[in-house]
C-alpha cells in the first residue's frame, strides 16, 4: 500500500461526508460487510488446507445441495453483521426465512440481503466464485421485519456490491453514484481503490450463455445467439466470442472490465419457476451495478430494477451488460 492509496474505508467515509444528515451507520455496516468478504476470501484462497471444500448432506430452500463453504460463508456473514446495530434483519440464499437480529444486539435501519457464495459449483475446482449483497432501508416503524419488508424493487437499493474471489480478490460497489472497484492488498488486509468510476463499453463482441440449454430457449434468444455465431458471415457482420464460467459474479466482473452481455433467459425448462437466477440477491444487485456503470439490464420484457418482488427467493430471467447489445435483445423480444 502506498501513501496515495485510498482504502475502501476512507472511500466510504468520504462518500458519507457528502451526504447531508448521514449518521455513519451505513459506513459501519459496509465495514462489517467488507470484513465478512475478507474472511471468505481468506478461506477460498486456502481451500483444502483449511478443510472448506466438498458438500454437506443439506439442501437449501432452492433444493440445491449446499457446499461446506456455502454454509460457512453464510454463518460468517451473519456473525459479522448481526452485532453492529446497523441492521433490522437479514436474508440470504442459504436461509428459507428472514434472519432476525438476536435480542442482545441493538436494531438498526437497514436490511441486508446476500448470496454468500455465488457459483458454488466452482468451489471444489478452484475457479472464481464470489459474494453478492444488496442493502435496503427497513420500512419505518417496523420492529420485527418480515418477508414483505424485503420485497422492494431494485430501484430502492441503497447499495449493491460483490466480492470476486479470483486470482486477486476484488470488491465492486455502487451506492447510486457510479461504480468503484477495490483490490484486496493481502499483506495489509485492506481493499484499495484500483478501479475508480468503472464504465461498461456500450458495444461488445462477447456474450455469455449456457448453450447446453439451447433447445429450451425462446425465439428472441435463439435469434440473437445464432446471429452472434454467424459472425462476419451473417447479419451482424462481425465475429463474436463466447464465455461461460457458471459464476455470475465472475461473469459480471468480466463485463464491467471489458464489456459483454450475460444471459440466463427464460426458457421452457425454467419457465415454471420464473427463471433461473434469484431476484433479490443476484439479479437486482447486479443490475444496479451494471446500470450504474452505463450498462442495461432486462428480463427481455421488463427492466429488472423495476420488478416488485413477490417472494424472498423469487427467480427471474436475466439479460444484462453492454447497452447496445441488451437493447438489441429487448428489441428482439418486442418483435415477437
Ligand atoms: P450457485 O451459486 O448455486 O452455484 O449458482 C450459480 C448461478 O446462480 C450463477 O452464478 C451462474 O451464472 C448460474 O447459476 C450457473 O447456472 P448453470 O449451472 O445452469 O450454468
């Protein structure tokens, strides 16, 4: 760390100073979130050495077998954030119901929603994984928040962020004032501002989709992907590249760094469930970040940030990334 470096704590405090009437509560909350992510980063970097690989016998509310690290990361997040007095309640991918703040701790004014370990199928094979979180304001006069208090559209998020545990650990954040990226200095144990004011290029020649689902896709997605694959020989008149990491955090991070479009669209396989990805702790925070970086997000038929959730673990179709490509996909959906 060099004297001219800005730490994430300094960055958050300086942002808070510019907000009239800010109490420091939000800064305190983010500091706790950051500590949880640093601890998860430490565990992922050590893997088998600290005995965190492998599966458990348990299933989460989605019916997915939980990995050991899913449960450890979830507990870490709860413990790091329950005591500070900033939160009224929490909710996570790994818990069926709302987590109430234990009685011995003071209650705060925020709600925290998170996916503690996104891309868990990658844990055991040493491929990038991440944590996604979203901060909402708890409605006034609510003593004991219930599910309905969390059912706020993405436009009401106070903050959204993710940590990506890749070759370097990074945290990317928005509070509605642009997007900033911080790299963890492993020696000092601090996130340092390394990627200020991230912007997603409006055009791209890269897309990400799980092509094994091709036969289930709807017409607009089939059309889009087949045009990309036709490359220079087709109507797009340019060649495209494709990526699929199966870890949304890593996928969105790549898009923030160099552009691209990510699709987990509605298809005949996931239609009954409403989609594949979860709204409150995957689609909504990622859409907030992408849009703050100048990109666009949609289900194909509706802006993701405008969806009013009906369930804590609701699933939605997701298309997001470089503005012009996402707009093209919206147009294709409108044309059918
Ligand atoms: P998990 O966190 O349960 O592994 O899910 C990861 C994820 O929600 C998202 O990060 C990936 O983009 C997507 O699922 C991968 O889904 P497929 O395995 O169907 O490709």
